[in-house]
């Protein structure tokens, strides 16, 4: 389900043409759908009834419900294939809300198959789904969604703790690899900002949105309990 392997690289993809003449971009964020296609369809119907139109649909991961309590309890190949199919069904439903499939941008979460990450073997991309939907996978990529506005993505999660005990493991990268992976992401983002898509020499004053599955340090996606609401509020205000 991934188009390539190895270290993710910056992309020159640009999706800004439809937003060029607009003063603002409207995006719908659907996080952690966990196979809830019925809920997605209700959102689509409500938007249609109220005449709400969006430029992009963003999904920050946990598209399906693959078990991932620890490294010893992940599904085998046969069960993994079931979750891949579930993931594709959810992505198709989300793509129906977007103006066209290329306007669905998403990243995999810690309950999504490893094949949604760039570590997947080449040639695993299915043929029964619009490739534009799969190309919307922003994990390790940067794309231009409007003039001087870029969006990058990084899926998976870091270790989560509760009262000092591990609640779930980092995925798909062990903690020992995470720092190096983050360095690679920083380089990707810097390149995306400097080149502004595939136009070398263009303005480097682009703004950047970063879509991740895990929240910031000390948030409830990293420390499940023990983080005071006041401390978190102060962090958000800084």
C-alpha cells in the first residue's frame, strides 16, 4: 500500500491551484475514525444539507482499529490484510467528502497497518483503489496546498506513559530510532519551505502546517494521566 521504501523524501507535489484565487482555505479534520464509516457518512450528509464545502479533508491517523498493545501482539499477515481493507474503505468514505480524491490528506496512526508507512515493501500498493487517495498519505512528505502554504505529516506514535508505566509502545519506530527519524523529517520540512514545492528559487517565506498523530510533549497522547490541566494550558499558550 506504499509506493516506495527507505527514508521519506520531500515531494514537489502542489495542490494549490484551486486555492490560488481564494482568501482562505476551509479544511475538515477527521481524526481517529477507527472504522466508523457510518459516522463519516453522517458528517458528509450533514455538510451536504447545510451547503458546507471544504477545500481539503485532513485525517491525522488511526483510520482503522489494528491491535497494537505491544510488539508481541500485532496481527499476522492474514489479519493484517483484513485491516488494510478496512483502512481503504474508510479512506474511500473520507474521499467522498473532499472535492476530489487528491484533496484527502492523511497520515497513519498507531492502530494502522505498517504498510501505510514508507517502510512497506515496494509493489504492495493495491490496484483496486484510486491512486490519488493513496498519494494523499503525508507521512514523511511535504506538499503545497496554497501559495506559500505547505503541509507536512508524520504518522505513528511515541511511547505513552501512565504513572510512569508504559501504556503503549512507540510505533512504528522504536525510541532508539526516533531521533534519527525526526532529524530526517526536519530536513524534509526545511527543503519544502526553501523550495516552495517544485519551484527552486521561489520565496522562502512559506508557512508550514505539521500534521501528526501523537500530540505534543506532556499532552494526554504522551502522558495519559499526571499532566495537570493548568500545565497543559500554559504549554498551549506559550
